[in-house]
C-alpha cells in the first residue's frame, strides 16, 4: 500500500468533552495512537494527522511514529477543509486516500 495515503482528521475542538478527543485514553493509549497504529499495521506507509487549535497539546502528549503532522489554520471551516489540507500535504505519488477520524480508537487494520 505504498501509494495509499491515510489522512487522520483531528482538528475538531471537542467542545462537549472539554479536551482533545485525540488524547482520550482507550486501553492505555491515546485515541490517535490507536488509529495510527492500526493504519501502520495495515501497511499504510504515508499517514498524515491534521490537527487544529489543540495541536500544541496533542503534539506535547502524543509522539508521532512516522506520521506527518499538519495544522489546519482555520479548523472552524470543518472536516472538508481539514481533508483538503491533508491531501495537499500528501506525496505527489499518492494514488488514493483513506480518511479516518482520530476519535475511532477501535478501528482495526
């Protein structure tokens, strides 16, 4: 799956929860860790995490394991805006995309 790029959307404000959903704990790991590990286990080599206003808090707690991290300058524009930023950050060799949400920790490879 060398030419498949995964884009992990994690730019939401998580207003109802009060902290970034990407950093919620599930089985001793952050949500975003579970998602990225599942993608890596599935053989997806290019993984891009799109963060928003909480980028500082997320990157202070979570250490990417090969994921490229980009920050949406206008996360209020919604998921489509974040998706565009992720696509723009992808390598030119990418032939397809898989889109995941950082708040889906039970995703399987």
